[in-house]
């Protein structure tokens, strides 16, 4: 691996991290193109870059995986990029922490009949908590990641804003970032489109310039969630009944963990009408199905709120506050109102379908563009449009 001898002459943007020249910036390097370019830009912009990579699960089993993050080959790719850039690089064994904080939660959430979002838990409990402590221990003035999101200095401190490239925006997965964490974090890719990131990677001669993006949850081979839950919780897939919303028992099923709210295919049901999973009842081992109309939700009950907006979340002050929300990472923000009714709730201006407990409901500013991330919460329960 050839060291870049004069990185300052390369055709790449110089990023402003709001830090003194030469300040140490610890870069979370996953081995993908985004975090690799982040490290390159930090070094290129005159900062003292230090790379850190987390080993999150078994090296041997992971190395054969393609299209997943944090696999064994990714660790080697991160090493190669660091060597190319001439920066220190550390690999930390976080397998036990990741298993306890993310994988166990994933299994328990599925068993409770909810739909987990493990990438949020990983950011919340591993990367933006434990890894930030490591960054400080290494003398870092900040920690940079390859997420597509922007950190903007506002009148009341750092604000979290959506990426300029809407197709790459990762704000949904970072809603639980705290104010304290946001003061320490930096996101150099927030203003860049993906094709420019790959161009920069090629300019620096990084081995990952053409590497495919991660597609799967890193510990879920080929998207087979149920097989992971069964491995973590043996005997959890108990058979039960698929029941229509009208109370009719339709057919039996092999286990609630094989189903998610909104699912249509693979139900093994033939009734002459399209049926969808409307809700899950793990205590009675029931999967409730119905027509598409039964999926539409008007009110969402939340728990474990995170707030990044100005001021606090005072019940009296916030009742009826207009916001925009996303209930899935692939959906645009939609108009809603935040309120309290025996706990925090979001009332949607127009019903949304397929909203499931266990997912995140992320808050955005209500003005056109919905640029600023205001926080969010975890979906505890939903109420249908007809309720």
C-alpha cells in the first residue's frame, strides 16, 4: 500500500469542522467508502486524523459476507485505507458490547411483537456512546463519521439537519443523538452527493472507491430476521393462529417472529382478497390480518423521547405543536402535531399505513423542506384511522 506523500495537493474539498488547524479528530472507520472518504477529508483539511474500527461480531463468520457492514473484510479495508492516508488506526473488539446492546434488544423486540431498528440502537448504544468515550481517551477534539447528515451551528448550539442529498439522508437513524454528543460529533459528508464521495475516493486512490454500499443489517444474513431470533432465543418460534380482524381464524402459522406489520407476502392465506398483517399479539401467539384499510394509523403513542429542538419538551407548551414526522426511513416527512394524552403522542395530518411498534417516529421542523431534525421517539402503540 503506497502512502500519499502530498495529500494537500489532491482535488478534494477542504472541510470546516469548527476546530483549530491540527486538532485531533477521531474517525469512525467501518471499511466502507463513506467513512474512508471522511478520514481522507479530515486528513486533507489539515487535521490530525486517527482511525478507529469496531469489530462487532465474529471475524471468521463475517468475512464471507457481502453487502453487509462491519464484516471481516471491512476491517482489512479500513486498515488499508488508513495505511494509504498515513494515519494511525486502531481496531477495537466490541463484540460483547454489540451483542448485549443491539442483538439481544433485536431479539427481545421481535419476541414482543414489535419491529426493531437495530441500526439506531447501534448508533445510540455503541458508536455514539462507547466509541465517543474512546475518541476522547485518544485526545480527540471531535469524532467524525461517514453518515449523510449535517451538523449546523445555530443560535442555541449545534443543530442536526438533513443531508443535502435527500436520497442519502440518514437522519432517521440518528434521531436519538443527544445535544452533548452533537457538540462533539462532525459529519463531513452531509453536503456531498454520493457520486462526489466516490470521485474523491478515486482521487485518493482508496481501495474502497468502487465498493458496494452495505445493504443488510450486519448480523442478519440475507434479511432472514426470524433465523437470527431463533438462534438467539431457541424455541421462541411457537405456532399459533392467523386471525382476520373480524375474528375469523384463517390458518395456523409457524411463529409470530416470522411476521411484521404491513407484510403481505408469505402469509399462506388465500381468501380472494389481499390481506396484510395488521398487528401482532405475541401473548396469544396470534397474527392479525386484514384489508389494506385496516393498516392506516392516525395516532402514534411514543416512549423514550429524544429532543433536539429549541427549549424543552414541556407538556403544556408543546401540546398541539406542528411538526413533520417520518415513521419509516424510506418515507418523506409528513405533517403532524405533537401532543400529550396520557403520555406523548403524534397525531398525523393524513393516515399512514404499516406503522409498527418498535420502530422510530422521527420529528422534523414543520416548514417546507423539513430540514431540521427535532428528535423523536420509539413507537409504543398505534391507533387506527377509524378508532
